[in-house]
């Protein structure tokens, strides 16, 4: 029995001539790295039939670059690649260094986009068919183990065609185009979009998370990623509304909360803060009508309203306050 076990272990190694370490994960997939020509922001997007691909393939740092490392993954390429860019190497120079001493280079697929607009990509000769890439002036798309050989061209065409969209939405269109022409031969499971600022402001807590969305396990990961991205955009309006409240600009707060509510009209929190902004801009009857509908669905929001005057988030008279809570 022991001999049979040993035989079953060694056959795959010989078959693939795989010099990579056994602990390195598989991430046969399609991805895109890109730089936004208008803003300089950097993005990486991925879909794969592999659990939690966003923890393996996609890497990025504001003012530095983005990396996608896939096929037989060498995860160190993410961190090491970004460090090489920080040390002043171009995307191509960084890629050359990463591959120079990598015994598994022929089963690797790696793409890098740097903050200066340089792009580099490598597809090893032993990546599983269909495997390939296409490099544009500000992006690279790459795929391996695809159902058809149409994926790179479809991704590139979609990315270029949607130049008017924000970079995250362009990346999503590119990923969707890959799936439409067959995608991963094994199916689909997880996806990610990461967008970082092209120029660092010294605040990595903001710069590195312009968009940071992951779907770890879903039978329709791109559909779920689309929903998350739309939700992210709605909550950008919510955040802008909160900032306006901090500055006591209730008119702007109402506009921002209202914009979010239009995107997700059934979201009670978006409805609620729109109503509070209305109350703070002296449209109390309209606010009260909205709040009645909210309270009917979840009475906890009434208790929330009672707590707001104490901290200055609801500035109305006692009579108006009674209209809002009753």
C-alpha cells in the first residue's frame, strides 16, 4: 500500500515537470491589472474557480503598483514585486528579477502595473491551456486554464471599450467579458477588485482601499461583485453625507443621503438618514412621513431618533421632535 501511495504522489510531479514548492496554491484564473489614465489610480481584478482568490492573486499599494500572481502561484511575488517597485524598479524590471531565480517560472503567470504607467506580464510555457495574455498601453489581461482561447482578447476589448467608466467598473466589465466567452474551464467560485491611489497621500488607511471588494465563495461571483460595487458606490454617498453633517452642511448631507437612497431605495438606513437630513433642513412633515414607514418595518429606528438630539445630530424644536418620534 505504501508503494502505491508513493506512486500516486510522484506521477503528477513528473507529469507537469513542476519544480514549484508543494505548498504553493493553484489559482488558475483570469485577471487584469490596470492604471487609470485619468486619475492615475491602479486596479487589479480577478475571477477564479478557487476559494478566496483575493487572498492569493491580487496585491496592491498606493503610489507603487498592483500585481496579479496566478497559475501555480508564488505569493511572494505580490509583496516582493511591490517592494521592487518601491525601490525604483519599473514593472518589467521587477518582473525580470522575480522570475530570474524562480525554478517554477514556466508554470507561473504574473502581471504588474506600476504607478508610472508601465506594464509587464509573463505567461509560462507550461501554464495549462488555454493560457495567454494581452498587454495594452496601461493594462494587461491574462488567463490560464480557460475553456476557450478568446478570453484575453475579450477582456482587452471590454476594458478599452469602457474607458468612460471609473476604473473599478472598467475592470468588472473586463472580467464579465471573460466569463461571457467561456471563462475558467472548471467554472467559477471567487472574485476580487482592488483599487489603490496612484499617488500616495501618506494615509494608507485611505489610499489603499479606494475599492477593496472580495467574493470568497459564490456560484455567481461576478454578479455578487457587481452588487457589492454598486453598494460601495452608494455608501460613498453615505460617507459624503456623514462628512457634510460633521461640517453642519445639512443641505449637502440631504443630497448625498438622497443619492444613496435612490440607488438602494429599500435600504432602511439610507432612508433613515435621508429623513433626518430632511428634518434638519426644516422639512419636518416630509421627514416624519418617511420615518413612520421606517418605524413600521423596524421599531429600533424610533429609539435611534430619540438619541440623536443629545449628540447634536437632530436639531429641531420640541414640537417638531414630537412629530418625528410619534
